[in-house]
């Protein structure tokens, strides 16, 4: 089998030398698109495909979309065998193996992993997408060389993942790193999870817009609110950075990671790395803070690369 992989790869010019590794396929299952990549044994992306999820057509359809994408990646790259990892919002419940907490709601309560293994006729690994982001950044990105990496996704929602010695820390409820649902304000806005004042209700695009609307009665995009110098946005900006400071100081108090890597759309905000970090520093227990808080290095690809890295 190894010889077959080697000859296919050589024919394709995928890599020059074979070191006993395996090709890996990573799948990032999003609500609107499914992305797939192939990693060679040196962990370089050698192929990439992206298709619409068509989630409205239900779980079985999504499974067949993923199976089709894997088939296409294999066929067009001459691959017979590859280890497969899948990143998805939510997590597999440890007892039942059913998916929970996904924003692709039709998949909640669905045996995603088992169904994919049947469709793909091989064992696969499934992980939370923020965990995949943290794994990729810890092995190939901004968290390289650090023992404990906390990866943060701040975009439409707010997720996170913990990687210890290049292994995802998941926990008995598969909840490790879910800092988006730590309570910042018990009287705060209602979160979709049912609680009030979760980090995500403040540290996310929609959270910022709602904060601004509540304070001013005006509906403005989060991008404009956070990037404008106009005085009418200064209160909302200050509130955002203060909430970021509290949320990150809380997680440092529990985990004290060696580095925090920020990803997602909001991570492009320059203010996070000076103003935001200053707000964290001012709230650290004991006042000493050396934790680097840095932007991701792998861009939007981190999640799908991390999914591929799930494969042993
Ligand atoms: Zn919540």
C-alpha cells in the first residue's frame, strides 16, 4: 500500500521522497461551504476543493456531498488511500457519538461520524472546527514551538480550542476551549445557547452591532463601529475592548496558556493587539503578563488544515 501511495505521489510530482508518512485529507464542514484539502507527508497542501454545503437538503445530502468531495480529491490526485479528518462546528457527544452544538442545526443529534465512516468505507476523525484551527496553528502556524496553545476564533461567533503538546484537549463533555459561552454579564443579552451575557454576545460581529444598537438606537456594521475614529463609536469600542480584556484575562486565570492565537474575521482588527492586550493586562491576577497574543499565520485555511492533521 505504501509503495502504491509513493508511486502515485511521484507520478504526480507531489513529493520527492517518501519518509513513511501518509497522505491526509482534511474536510472543513461549514454551514454554507465544505472545503477539502490534501496534505502530503510533509504537511504541505497539494490540492484544494470547495463546494456548497446545501445544508437545507438535510444530513444525508451533506454526507453524500462530503463523500463526493473526498472521492473527487482522491480521483483528481491519483490517491488510493488517505487518512481523513473532518472539522465541524459543535462536537460529538462522548456517550452517544451524536453531533451537538452545531449551527448547522439539521446535524444536531445526527451520527455524523458513523454515517461518514459508512459512506467513506474507512475510519475517520471528527473534531470541533475551532479545535482544528488551534491544532493547525500549534503545529504549522503562529503557535509553533509552544507547549500549550489557546486558539481563538472571533467572527460571526466566538469559539476556541486548547492544544497541549500538539494534541487537542477535548474534555469529558467535549467543551474544552468553549470560552465563547463563559458568562461575562449574567444580566447581559440573551445568547442562542439559552444563557445571558456569554462572551459571544459581546465578542462577535453581531454582538458588537447589538451592543451599539442598544446604546445608541442606531444599526451599524461591526466593521464600521470598530474601524471608525468617529466619536459616536468610541463608547461601543471601549466596551468591546473591555469585554475582550475580561474574557481573555479569565481564560488566562484558568489555563495560563503559553500563547494565544487569534483567528476569525475580527482577528484582523489591529486594535486587539495594543488596546485589547492592554485591557487584558490590566485585569491579570497579580499584574504580570508575558503571554503573547498574536494573529494566526495560516489564514482561512487553518481549520481545514487542522482537520487533515487530526488524521494520525
Ligand atoms: Zn452562550
